[in-house]
C-alpha cells in the first residue's frame, strides 16, 4: 500500500501522503505472517554466491532495498545476477571472476554491503571506490579499513568515512582483535582471509551475529570457532549452493512488540530465523513478562521456526549490557515495548546505536519524547519510564528504516494520530511493513 506518488490511500490505521505517514491508534494486532528473507543472510548468500564457482540459487531473498544494493554492486563488478521476485540466481566465477567496476560502487543505505564487500575487494588486483547515500557517507569505515591495510591492501577512507578507496593485492593472513563487536567487520576480515595464504583469526569482544560462520561451510569453506575467536584458512575456493533464506528476525521484532503492547492481540510468524545471536530480543521481552512462544522447525545451517506473541502486561527491566550485541538492531522495537511497560527499562553499552543508519539513541529519544514518553538519553543508551499514556505527534524517521517502524508501532498505542515524515524508508529492510500493519489492525 505504500504509495510513492503522494496520493492519499485511506485505510483504517495508516495513510501515506507525500509528506508523512499518518497512523491512527489501533484496537488490536492480529495475524499470521511469513516474512521476507533475513537481510543479513541475504547479503551474505549473494556475496558468497558471487565468489563461488558456479550457480548459486537463493529463494526468499530479502525484498529490502539494502540487499538490492548488494546485487547491483556485484553486477557492477561483472557478476551475472538474475533476480525475479524473491528468487536470485548468481553465476559466480570465483574471486578472480570479479572485475574493476566502471565507476564508484554505490552501496546505497547499506553498511553491510559496503563493509563486507571491502573485505572481498581487498584481495582483488584493481582499484574500487565504495560509497553510498548521505547517511552511509556519515558512518565509520576505518574499523574495516584498518585490518584490511594490516593484511596488505590499500584502504583509504575519507575522514574515516566513505567513500572508501581500495586497491587490492596479495594479502597476508592476520590475527585481528575487533575493538567493538561488529559482524560486518568480522565478515570483511574473514573474506579477505579467504584470499590470503594461511590462517586468519578474528577475535571478537562479544559474540556478534554468526551467519558468516554458519554459511561459509555450506559453500565448502571450513570455519573454526574457539570461544570468541573465528578462523578461516586461505586460499579458499567456494562451491555453489542452493538455499532458502529464513524470515527476517529483526523485522519480526516490530510485529512481536505490536502484538505485546495492544489489547486482544496475537501474532504468529512462521519460517522465521531463530539464530540465538539474533533472538536476544525475545529473551529480553520474556524477562519483561511478555507471553511469547517459539518452536524450531529446522536447525542447519540456520535455526528456523515460529514465534507466537500475545498481549502482555510488560514490566520494565535493566537490559544486561552483555546482551546488547545480540539485539543491537532490535533496540528501537524494544524501546517501544519499554515505553508501554510499567516501570523503568534501561539500555546501556549500546553506544554503537549512535553510528547506525541514524543516531538511533537520539532519534528514539526525540520520537518517543514527543509522544509523551518519559525518558533519559544517555551516551550509551536510554532509560525509559514506561506505562503512561502516549499521545500522537508529528515525528521524523530520520531516514532510518528501524526508527520509522519503531515509531509506527508506538503510534498504534497513542491516543491520537501520529504523522511520521520519511516513513517510506521502512522499505530498506521491510517493504511490506505498512501493508502488514494494516492487515493486522483491521
Ligand atoms: C549486520 C551487523 C550489524 C547490524 C547490521 C547488520 C550484519 O552491524 O547492525 O544491521 O549483517 O553483519 P555491525 O556489524 O556494524 O554491528
């Protein structure tokens, strides 16, 4: 139902005009959904498929604009990609099948595309310039450039940010200690490591999402994990595979929270990713007294299953800082749950949120604050005193898909209409989000 042309599309709860999405309060949130493919997994399958020798077939590929950016960068590097609906076929020709792009590689809004591709290009004997939209050009890339330089590539950011120029070449294996948990940087170093001779090790300060470790073996590449250390040995060759992407766990978080905070609500999500490095948000919600059930239907290479969430009287908690790396993308949804929970919920150890698609700490403080939520913005998190009525307000998505979706879910609980400028950016990860919202609140 997203109407990019600016026409009004009246529905019960959501109306998008050219200026803002208008969202009214909802009586309930009910439905059974399957979600578009997980964004993190879709990016990786596309990249690994491009590096494999032969055709990789991917089903339920993410419908979001971010993963389309990965495909368009791969095409610019000479990879043949067929994309029809949610099926993607990638005709990989190995690492040496990549060729210099005719111009800068545009990763759009996608930090994952830019950072993970940097690791691939570090071993390629040509110059590449990786760039993106205004938001991505504000985000840190020195964290990925530094290890790639240590491996022997030339990697030059612009004031620590994109555009990032890479001149790849012969790489040496390294052991690299990540200063902050980042699955994107971990993946970049491992992808460079596959092109070096010897064993490359990445030591993480805390476990970040482990899709690269789970998926590379499906492409015939062994990965060793020892505590927080991950190792690959190069030079490696990838063999093609066929895979269906589980539903996006981070998208699920918004539907789960909507069902928890509205009366008379129940949502069931089938075929969703239940990888423990992505489901800490469910653990936190359960600790907040949420009624959530899950079941696993498949376990390899990624755990997949179902989630059922029902209306709950939530209670505030202190979210343990050591859980934050496994729920970093879900803090916006959790902040909305916190706004509706009795008592105080605090998030700490989440300073990374300030360098995501927007400064998510300040965007949440601004948006929820305008809705009348009592909160305190902190350098590394938020304290939210929840449980008071929320009012509709005029809000801004700050060009950040997860802020748009979090504020939209909050709007369902507000006493009057909310307007969210720039809400269409939800399509970065979840183009059907407003359609699902409309279906569930009928
Ligand atoms: C991602 C890793 C996380 C996450 C991002 C996706 C990935 O970023 O926030 O949405 O797919 O590896 P960092 O690696 O910067 O923490």
